[in-house]
C-alpha cells in the first residue's frame, strides 16, 4: 500500500471522527439544556435535524472512503453500494434544506416589526416541524433515483456505460438518462441555494440598518455589546457561507471528475474531503453561539430556583 493511500485514509478517518465527535457534543448540549429546563427555540428543532443529516453524510461517505483509501476495494456488494449512496444523498439533501430553513427562519425572526415579514413570525414558528417533515419526504423519495445506477465493482450487471468510483461503480442504460437524473436531483438544491443567498443578503442588510440605528448608543459610551439575536445571526451567516462555498466546490470537483475517463487519485481524494468538510465543521460553528446561550439559561434557572433571591427582588 502506498504511503499516499495511508495518509489519505488517516485524513479521512480523522475528519470523520472529528465530525462525529462535534455533532455528538452539540446533540449532547441540546439534550442537557432540555433536561435542565431551558426553553428551546423553534430554530433549535432545525439544528437537531441538521445534526442528523450531518451524521448520515459523515458515516455514509467517511467510512467507505476511509476503507477504500486503506486499500479495500470490494467490500460492498450491489445492495451495499445502493444503500450507501442513497443514505449519502438523503443526508446531503437534508443538509442543504435544513441550512436553508435555518437561514430563512432567522431572517423572519430578526426582521423589524414594521416589515411585511413580521406577520410571519408566529406562523413560521408553528410550521417549523411541518417544513422539516416535507424536506425529509422530498429527499427520501427523490434520492430513490440514485440506487438505480449504483453497482458493486466487478458486478456483472449489463450496463452500456460504467464509471469507477473506487469502491462502487455507476452506470446508465444510455448517455442521456444519467444527465436527466442529475438535473432532476439538482433542482431542489438550486432552489435552496437561491433561498440561502436571499436570506443571507437580507440578514446582512438588517444587521447593517440595526448598526446604524444604535450608533448613538456607542457615542454615549454605553456598552456596544451585540444582542443574542445578532450573535446568532452572524453565526448562521458563517454557517451558510461555509455551506455554500463547500457545496459549490464539491459540485465543481464532481462535475470535472465526471468529464474525465480516468480522474487522478489526488482529484478524487480532494473531492471526498470537500464533501465531508461541512458536516465536520458545522457543529463547531453552531457551538460557538450555544455557549453564551447556555450561560444565560443557567443564570435564569438559578434565579428562578433560588427563593431567597426571589424574595429580595
């Protein structure tokens, strides 16, 4: 086994382990806050499903790629290949849809009361669960196209075109069918990307207007500390920009690989690392703002459960 393959296997394994630990830590924080009596916001439900999507993407992509990089090639049969790529497609679809929902609901949350979107605040909170359910149904059904073209390496399935994916193969009955499937699978992603770009620009515009409105507070030497809503909005902006950049890079690499008959191993390894990058860093971006919210929640619990402090208030 070449040292390059061993290095790639170690990098894939480290990235997967780091992502699993990060998402597990974020999920543990939510469970801990829930059992300590903290009131969770509607957007926290979206983050929980984003964590689930990250787990699907990490495990379905990280484990097979690590095994393939370490020298294993024929460890999956036809059913295994179909299942692995189906789960990865569902996880990737839910990552983009939940990130899109998170950015859209955050825009509705921070919009001014005079805005026309302010009327949607109460309605949006009630429809968070339904929106997430519809996303799961959409990508669960739509991703069913992917297993139709996935086979194990060395499979005797009669396909006119076949492309090697290291531990699996992809093929189609003719040249036009896979292209149509790619277009069909990409339509929801393009729609979600458009919504995320609109939501990000709207959040930046709202924060800029808010900064202009509070400039007189800073001139009076009062504390310029940002509000929890502003900190949460900036963290979501970082999350969305990270997802959009990694998603676009991943699409460009996979598109370029699809055009080549024999893509280089370095190109395939880079595409793999980019595909798992967002599920790995996502929990750490979200935990950067959850720490301050947890301290506020613990302070609220301490006040409400201290009878002496309540009597002195």
